[in-house]
């Protein structure tokens, strides 16, 4: 990150989980809580937009060559090739933009990216792992979405055990068995952290 003297650095709130755990639902809920003063970090990706996704709202959609050029230019806080030729990353400029607005940054990000942010900013980051009650529930949720092919779902489920194994590396774990309880737990964790 560029060392801008005039930007007051806020906190970084990282939510990571296997697909289907409910992290996006939790993050959206927290963003509606105005007193938390959060803004969503929009990730960059080299994949194509799905459904109604919009550039600059859901993701920054970059071509594969644009993404690789930004890697070479050291424009990312973190990035990863999640699947072959399918890159995701956090642009440094995105975090600086949010901090310049005097807000805290909230991430909905894969486990590797979440842990990289925590390593780079250990004191400023709260890393929260959202855990499904079990793998069967994870599969059910992914199928209920109706957004992806069986192959994609199988790929996500195959990744889940390795992702679940990283849970102890996070500051805290929120088990999303009952959504209302998970939302309350997440709210309290974030609220306490930003008051520190």
C-alpha cells in the first residue's frame, strides 16, 4: 500500500468461508448497519460477469491480460488464481479509496486471500471464518442457489474440506447453523473490534 500520510487507515474486517456457508448474507447484513461505518471492498476478477452482476458494483471485471498486468505492476493487496485462469484479488486502490472516505473495509473473500490480508495488517484486521453446520448442508445450500452447474458445485464442494481446515487460523469462527444467531454474533464481533 502506498504510504499516504493524509489517509487515516481504518480497520479491515475479513469474512472467509467455503461457498455456501452464508458469508455473503452476513456481510450484506453488516453493511446495512450504518453505525458500523463499513464499506464493501469490491474484488477484481478475471472471470466473466454472471447474471445481473455489474462492473464496479459486484466486481471489477478485468480481462485475463489486464489482471496479469496489474499483478506485474504490484497493484494488488492480495490475489490468487482460484481456478485455472480464474483470478481474484483486492486492489490496493480499492482499500485506499474506502479509507479516504473515513470508513472501515469489509471483505467477502476466499480463505487464502483473507489470511494474506491478516498477515499484512495483523493489528488492523479482524478475520472471521464462517462455518456451515456440516458438508451436507453446504451442498444443499449450493444446490438451492440454482446458479451453477453440477460440475461447478462439485468443484466447490471438493475445495471445502481444505478451506474448513484453515478455520483455526482465523481470529474467530462463526458457525452459521441459525442465521439470526450468526448475524448477531458477527455484528457483536465487528462492533467490538472497531471500538478498540
